[in-house]
C-alpha cells in the first residue's frame, strides 16, 4: 500500500464525498490517493513542472498552477484543505497561507497538516507540541476555520 493511500484511510471521514483542496501539492501523490474517495480534488502548486501526469487521467481531480499566498478561489469553497508534507516548503509564508486556507474553507471544514517526512513532523512538533496527533507514525494536525 502506498503511503498516501494509508494516509487517506486514516483521514477518510474528512475527505470522503467532499470537495478537497491540496495546497503545495508537488507531484500530487496525495491528491491522486484522495481522489479515490473524495467528490472533487483540486490541487495547487506554484510549479506545475513536478506534477504527475497521472492527474490528467482522473475526472474528479484538477490541477491549477497557483501561489497559495493569494488563491483564486471564492471564500468557503472547500470542505477540507490539506497540506501534505508541505510545511517545510511554506514555512516562511505559513501565516499568510494559513489565512488563505481558512478563507477558502467552509465554516464547518478542517485544515489538515500532514507530515510523513521527518523534517515536516519535527517542525510540526515544534509548532504544535502536545496538540499534535500521531496516527500510525504519521503526524496530523487538524485546524478549524
């Protein structure tokens, strides 16, 4: 089982039949796994060059090249926003990006910061301490609007 499939299994209730946004998606591995149960997955990254060609093969997944600091989405557009192994990449702009994630998140939705890499999980432990949840060796932080 792929790591991203295992993560999707752990957070299934947060993404099943929902509109999901993955911020700083990189190669969109998480988005590809999430598309198996999500209603719609939108993944954004500042650089489309790393995006997996597999994204084009799914009807319920779309990629947009976009800076997470200033997203082109309407307010309250997504049920769940996911940052998967992205925290180290956005660390310098975390507060601004988090504010944008909250803006596009529906009122009852959640932002999920997920780390499977040591560099991200170490940073998350530093930032969130005891509030951090560890599931099967993966670091997950759930934030509200």
